[in-house]
C-alpha cells in the first residue's frame, strides 16, 4: 500500500474525533490536531530517517467512510502546513534576533576593545592588566548569544520545519477495522 520508499507512521484510534482538538470550533478540514495525536505523529516522524517521505496509516476501530479519508487527509495536510509556516516564522525571528544581537555585540566589543586600549595606556600594574583583560573578556562574552544563534540555534528549527513540510505532504490512509474470521 502506498509508496515503498515512504516511512510509515501508524495510528490506532477508536474514532476519528480522537485525532482532533475537541475545543477547536473550526470546520473539520481546518481543525487543530489533538496535542497527544500531534506528539505521537511528530515523535514517530523524528524516529524515521530524514530521507524520504511519510505515509500516515490510521486504523479506526469504529470504521470510517471514504469522505472521512479525504477530510482527514486534508485536515492533516492543512495542520502540518500551518505548523511548517509557524516554524518558518520562528526561524526568521530567530535570525532577526541574531542579526540584532550581532550588531549590538559587535558595537559593545568595539567599545570594550577601545576601553581596554585606553586602560592599558594608564600604567603597567597588575591591577590595570587585570582590568584590561576583564574588559576584553566582557566584550567577547557579549558575542556569545549571536554566535550561539548563528552556529547552533537555527539547526533544530530548520529540521522541524522540514519535518512538518514532509508531514503536510504525507499520504494519509484510513484502515478499515478487521473482521474476525467466521
């Protein structure tokens, strides 16, 4: 069933309503997923290799119609596309914060280096040397956050965005309940 290259995520529920947030009044195809259902799907998606696409197979014990399959597929695609866009906005905000932090950090570092140069001209004592080095270290510490953002913080957001985009494209299938042999 489905794409042999796709990574399958299987969900077993009693009825389709379990997938969606019961407090969300929007129409079925725009409903938010239930937080537990989202966490289940996302945690399984993280377990699969990053390559390839996803396929979501939903086993509904109470059964579901063909109309339900189309509606659930559309609802999941809409929800995960929304989550991908939300993560994309978070990513842009992080980079904007990184640029602002970098500008502030570089300005502060320049002031600290200039101040350290001026302190170094005062005299050659141990106290002056400690003060000079402390001012330089303070300037470099101000660069910590921008470097952390640009070296490390963006990776998880980019990875999560790609995962949500793949989940939005996932083929969704509903499995009919098995009837025991007579």
